[in-house]
C-alpha cells in the first residue's frame, strides 16, 4: 500500500492495519491533505480483503485535536467562505466524508485513543466500532465552544446511540471534556488501560475478529448500522435472514461447522 504524508499505515500484524495520525506538533489536527489521504485509504481498503480490521491511533500525546484551524482552506478570505454553497462543498462535506468513510469501509475500526479526541477526533472515535483509551485520553465535542452547533460529523447521531440522549445532550450542549474514567463508566469507551498497553489491547480485540470470514465481519458491521434504526423487529429480522442466507451459501459455513458434526465443537 502507498505511503501517506499525514499518517502512517502499516500491517501491524497479519490482516490488521494500523493507522497512526502523524502530525504530533498539531496534536494530529485534521487538515485538507489528511482528509484527502483518508479518502484514498478508504478507497483502497474497500477493495482490499487482505486487511480485515483497522486500528486508528495518534502519534505523540494527542489522538486528534479536531480540524486544523490554521489550514489555508479554512481561512475567512478564501473561496470556501465566499458563500454557503462553496463552504458546504469545499469544507463541510469533505470533513463529514471522514466519518462516513469510517462507517462505509467493510473493516471493523478500533480506535486506540491515546490523548485528546476533540472535534473531528471525537467524531472519528464515535464512528469506530470499538474504542479503547489510555488514562490520558479525553473526549470533547468542541463545536459549540467555537460558535457552531454541537451536532457535527455525526455526533448527534452516533453519541446518543452509544450513551443515551440525556448524557449526549449535556455533553454536546456544554462542550465539556469527558475524561477517560467517565468515558468508560458511561459506555463511551470499551476499556481504559495504561498507555503502554493501549495497542496490545486494541490488538486483543482485533485478533478474534480476523479469525472470522470477510463476509461475517462486513455484514455484521452493516447489520448493526442498519438495524439500530430498523422500523420494526420484523424489518430487523428480515435483514438478518438475508445476511445469514448469504453466509450459508458463501462456502465458509459448512467448513466451520464440521467439528460440531463430529461432536468436538463448542460454542
């Protein structure tokens, strides 16, 4: 896979990709180049079955401090600010594509949050399937703090589904910092572990995932995305039925159930 300027990508273990955002002096703030490079990465991963799980982390003491407000594109006197349509096209939709891309790739995404996850970094963590954090991690929906709404990059959709409406309303309206211990307590992260154990903990989630078939990972991610908003139990089960039928005829099912037929398998 190609080399990128704003982050490092490596196959840290067989079938596990590791993305390390690499702008530590800016606390890994997202600029337009990073958005474009993530777009390239997502396109490659959507076509690459060799990588089955993606881990996302940051270099240095920050996970991601949000949008880089020093990026030339977001200066007031540029084309982006000439009218709302240009801003929507040049800035808003490009940043939103980062979160949509994380949800659309077939690989489960594990965020290893090593420091502040603010703004766009908060959105990236929310868009992950699993989140682990070090004690130094914090989560900040900083949008309302700079004169924007608290609903940005999927936060108003993803956060209530993780921690409920009451807690989400308070966090998005106040823009306050949620520290790692609270994030674990309210279900925003799966586990908090010492910083030196962060990557190993992320890998401990990835390893059993990569033992599964490509279709099992992809369709499980999709069914969770879609059925959380299913209009009825019938609709949810219809989608599950479709997915299970696809997997039965994929060829993996009958190979993997052979030990059960022989009496040696366990759930």
